[in-house]
């Protein structure tokens, strides 16, 4: 405030002038609201990176345990129920056979109800059920035996009879393996190449016709002896064994084997010799065609 000077010779009181100054609100950014938002952002980022670390430093089983830890009601349900809790005590108004799935029961439906009963929808005989697995494995074994008999019978006719001693059938954990084996007097492929000789070409064609009626996946593995090459950069036993496995696949495909049946094609060079005490033995040169157990088999 300021008092104006009174006019000369006038006894009137001086005028009082009030000056009001309005200050614009330009200091809002100095408040604290942004700090709260920034703190929330930092916390979220820390939680995100912690989650990434947990995903990278744990196994799937450990992650499952961590997830269950944060869902205690789920853990409690799994521990205490086993199909026996709820207002119906484990039963359901839609039960087809009133199976006694009470709290004190033992066993499971697939164990106590025969496969031919009407107790449920394919109990124990589904795509991955143990009963279905046994049935599939038995069917595969039967097909393998029939295929072996058919192939050996066909091998008795000329000119295939000459190769009868070069084909071997081996039952393995993977399935039925058919080994096409060289010896000192005969080779399935031209020396050092992936070119099938005419007799071997006909033999693989015969195998293709024999396995046409089956549905088993096929694995082909090429083997060589340990004899090396002058320049391994141009050709080596890894390339040769892989190339011969692929040449065998192509011949089976030309004989009518669907492409979808080929499961694995590989070459192992001289790493799995048949004659272990003599890696240079020509019998180590071979191609193995394995009919694998089907996915529903318990052999898998």
C-alpha cells in the first residue's frame, strides 16, 4: 500500500491505494504427484525383471511349484480332494455307473473297470492309455513278424537270393531294425559314393513294397568303416554316411513310402561300428532302416 500525498491546502485525508498482485500458478511441477507415479513405475519394472530372472533360472518343475505356492487353495484342493470332496462326496449327478469314488476309496477307474465295460469314455484305452499302448505294441510286433517273413520269402527268388546274407533283422527297443550290410566281396553302394548298385536298389525297392501296408515311422541311419579320405574337406565319412542314408530314403520314397513316415535320417560315420575290435572291417559299412514303434505303443 501507498498513501498518496494530500493536495496542497486541502485538509482531506490522503487517498489509500491498494495494489493487488496475482501470482500465476506456474510451480505445479514442483509438487509430489509425479514421484508417486515414478515409484510405481520403478516397482513394476523391478517385478518384471524379477519375473524374467525366475523364468530363466528355474526348471519347469520349479516354476510349477512356485505357481502353486502363490495359489495355496489349489494345493489344498489337490491334497485333500482326489475326487472325494464337494457336496456329493466325490459322486456326480451325471455318473454313468455310480463308481464308488468316495474319500476312502483306493484305485482308479481305469484299473478297476474292464476295458469292455461301460464305465466311462475309453477309460484306460484312450490314445495314451496303458491298455491301448499294449494293444498297439502287440499289433506292431505282429506286423513286424509278418513283414519279416514276407521279405525273407521274397529274398529266396533270383536275383535277390544273392543278397539274403546281407540283410539282417534286429528287434530293438526302438522297433524293428533292418540292416543292409556290406562285406569284403560286396558293397551296397559304389565305392566311396552314395550311388546304389543295381541289386541294392532292387532290394530297397522290395523293402518299400513290404512296408507299404504298415503305418510305423521310419528312421534311417548310415554307417561307414573308419577308412579315411585324402582330403576330408572334399569328402569324409560323415558326409558319406549321411548321403547314403538320404539315398536310401529317396529310394524308399520312390517305392511308394509316404514322406510323412520318415521320422529321422542321419549319418553317424564310423562312430557305431558293428565289428568293434576292427573299425576298418567292411561289415561296418551298412545302412539301417528301423520301423519305429507307433506313438501309442508302450515300447516308446
